[in-house]
C-alpha cells in the first residue's frame, strides 16, 4: 500500500495531534497521504484536494468516531476503496482501531498485513406525488421518524406483498452492520456483518404483538406514509434525507455496491461486542 486517503473530524480536539503522528509514521513507511479538504487544513496544507483525489488512493483512513466514518462512506459515494477507522470518539464500534494503535495500523498497511470484510449497504429512493428524491445510500440504516411528537401510520410491503399498517413513531431498516446501532436500541437483533439480511424494526409501535423482522437482503421493501399529523422525516445513516408527506413511498433495497472494511490482525467481531457493548454470557 503506497497511497492513503485521510478523512479526519476537524472538531475533535486531538485530531491535529493524531494527524502529526500519522504523517510522521507514514513518511517512514513510504506511504503518501492524500487528505480531503478539511483534513488538509488541519495538516497545514493548501490547495483544493476535493473528493476526486480519493479515486487514486489504495485505502482511506478515517480519524474520528462512528459518525465520522459514516460521513466518510457517504462522501466516497460508492468508490471501491477500502476504509479503516481510527477511533477518536466515544463508543467507536465501527472505527475498530484504537488511537494507541495508530502506528501499528500504518505499519500493517505498509506491509499489506490486514484483513478485509465486505459490508452491505442499502439504497433508498422516494416516490412522491411532488418530486421524488434519491438515491440515498446507507451503511447502517434507513430511518423514517414521525415529527412534532405525533405518531404516523406506515404501510409496509415486501416484494409487493402487504405486510401491514403500523401506528408508530417510526421505522428502521438496517443492514447487518447497522444492527448494533439504532436498530439495537429499538429492540432489534444482533447480526454478524457478513449475514445476507435486512432488519426491520418499528419505533414505539402502538401494539404489543409487533417484533423486529429479519428479511433476506434481495427483497424490495416499500414503506408508504399512510397518515401523518406532523410529518415524517427520512434519513440515511443520519447524514442525508428529506421530509416526507402523506402518500410518499420510500423504496429500499440492497445497494449493488458494498463497502470494504480493513481490520488489523487479531480483530474479532465478538471481541468488539464484548468490549464496546459489554456483551456477556452467563456468569458461571
């Protein structure tokens, strides 16, 4: 690996210091750094780098938290460039490399000593009586939430088959990667990232019988706003989206383009579950 794109969260207090460490180690390892515009400013570099510069890098390193990584994936917009996350935030579930492991990460990249996992993404479009929108891409989830503390009625179909009408505060359509995020907080299941599935979880449904639904990821899910008093808002990974009105339909399917995540030697998904989410078995 010779060229490394760098996307840092400029509001992190330690971002500048970590970038200095990265630049020093990368120079010693023979790796050229290609920062995006905001990161270039932190590094004291001038010029217009732009996202097009990421077309020619071997990988992208993201410095920040999980939100920074989600924004980075959005900005790559489907480029087939592997991503490695260095956690400068709190939880850091997807940014699996600790700040203390930064130098080790650079050395592993220089020697091509790492693993790569493919992560599915969702694509959603809005079919509207006004103007449709999209496609939006999501690594974690597509979320529709009611606004102004008013419930909405959402009508769901899977591959054209009627599932039901749900009076609720919203709905989450999650990838396996996103199963440890918003979906988990809403009572959804844990899925291994490599699972070929999509999770549908309702937010505060007005019924005791509704449970999260696990679907194969080759289906098409349609969620129509059947009724709303205060409006519904659609977001993809909490980054992009739009307001929806009654009659609008959100169409969600698996995106044909995956994202590749880089993991250092010794990475374990279940180890991350135990460390980050305090996931435990029975104490015996």
